[in-house]
C-alpha cells in the first residue's frame, strides 16, 4: 500500500467514524463511546481495534494501523489508556516481528502476517540463540537447505522466551557455508505447529519456565517466508535485536491493560469484563520499577522525606527518562530500516545498569523484607522477583560485554577484538557446536 493510499484510507476511516481528521484524539474518544463493550471476548475486541486501525496506529492502514507518525500514534494510545480499556495484544511478534517485517519485508508479507498479530490470533517467538552460539550469535549452526519451494531446517535453539505458546518463530538459519559467518545467514518465519518441531521448557531456579529449547528436525518453511534476501539475514536480525533493546527501555502507558495474544495463550475466548475483573499483572514484576512506582514505594515505606533517598529518586527519574527517550529514537530508527549501531548498544547497557541501580535502591527502601518470597514478601513476593530478574538485564538481548565492545569500537575508535575467523568461510571454522 502506497503512502498516498494509506493517507486516503486514513481520511476515509476518520469520516466513517464520525470524527474530525484534524483531531485524532477526539476521533478516538468518539470511536470508544461507540465500540467499547465489556461483554465482548478479547478476540472480538482485538478485531474491532485492528479494523479501526487503533491496534498499532503506526502500522500500515488496513493492517491493524492507520499509517500514523510515532507522535500521532502515541496520541491514539494515550486516549485508549485514558479510557482504561484493554490495549492491543502484547507479545514478541507484535513488539519485534512486526517492526522487522515493516523494515525488511514485502507488502505481500505484511498483508499475510501482520493481521494475525494485530488481532491477537498469533504469537511469535524469537529463535536466535543456540547452545554453542550466544554472544557470538553469527556462529550459529542451524541449517536450512532449499528443497523445491521450501526450506528444510535442522538444528537446535535455546533460551527462546514464550516458545510453548507461540504459533510462529523468527528463525535464523545458515543457508550458505562457503562465505564468512555473518554473510550466510537467512531470516525465516517458521510455523511451529508442524512435525519436526519439538519445544521443551527450561525450568529456572525461580520455578518458572519462561525459556524453552526448540529442536528442529526436517522442519519446513515456505520459500516466500524469507524476510529480506537469502544470506542477508544478519542485517535483518540486527533490526530485531535493536527493537528488543529499545523495547526493554520502552515506556508504558498507565491505564492501558495489556494481555498476551496467541491461540495457545488461552486468552482469546475470555470475556473482556472478566479480564478487567482479574488482578492486573503488577508493574513491579519487570527488570525495574517505573519512576512513579519507585516514588510510591518510597512513600509507602516512610522514606519519602529522607534527603538522601530523595536525591537517589531524582537521579533514578532522570536516568529513566533519558532511557525512555533514547529507546524512542532507537526504535524509530530500527522501524525505518536504519541501524543506529552504537546507539542501540548504549541504550542496552544503560538499561542493564539502570536495573542494577533500581535493585540497590529498592533494597535500601524495603530492607530485609525484599528477601521474602511469594505471599510472605512485599507485593506477594514481586519485589523479590524483580531483585533476581535484575541480573537478567546484563545477559538478555546481548550481554554487557558485547555492548561495551560495540561502544569501544564504534564510539571510541578502539581496535576490534581479534577474530581470526572474521573473513574465513564458515565451513572452515570451528565455531559453536563445531568446536572439537
């Protein structure tokens, strides 16, 4: 769909909704008065959001969005949040997959794949890391061989968040072993509900199974599910990784209830009223608290007037705001197909350090109570959960060491790490699980 068609479609949509094309906020409010219905199922509500273009307003018109600018899209989401409705389906596919598709995919791929994400019918998983290829992701060994109009895939992925409930996967596979390791990788969208795909949960010390390992044995991917060009998947994957890093520091909208999509999530047939009546996932369960929640915690603990704590809270607020704004910049660049390079690594490192500063500040506010788990601890143990999750920020989405390497090379101009295999054909390397 061209920009002209998108603009025309948006104007027609505004007129059909009875709103003013010059006042998108008023138009959203009018639409909500006519369409918000708590007796709907989540699937029906998400379909209404997508059909109106309010699911992801910056996506192309007719595919769950309206083709709006980032600022205008945020205005739409702000109105949805102010009305305290359920937002568009949440998930890795919506946060990472769609942005990657919009930057590197074809209009045909947008039309085929975006609607399922916009309406919550699908959930996706990121299939990048392997047992022998984590920080050195480009050494991955999962192979894809073209067989007629399909790719046949064999290999193993690990640390795949949400794979148990995913319908599709963003898969990196090696398609050429006669070029250096970064040059022979292809980005594929694979259906997980097929023979040859086995998903096994990985139980964590917390008792959760957030991560999985995925085994691929002669799994099939249609040839038209290649995103970008064959053997150019590393460039595409960098966009996904930048979106992941910017998403870790992305801002939320207070009041907008987010629920996981996908057929296996069990949410599609839930009634909106029942979802709203259930306890909302506590905002204190991530890598760190938003500044407002941290300030509220200080007040709850009677520490709001302590000058040392107040200074620490001010520093925390400023740092969080800088991260939020830089996340916007990195995300916009990635969605436009630009690779901000060191800006993404700087953001990811800042998020990791911020998480640890949050941990230390939270512990100073809560004290020994933070060691209590489940119902014995503050917020039913959620503060304890954020304590041990604070360590994950140094690993997930690229380790701190990798980010410091990028910054040292691209910002400070220091020499690259020695890598004897940088320009050697992959088949000649002993990397990942090929090491002997």
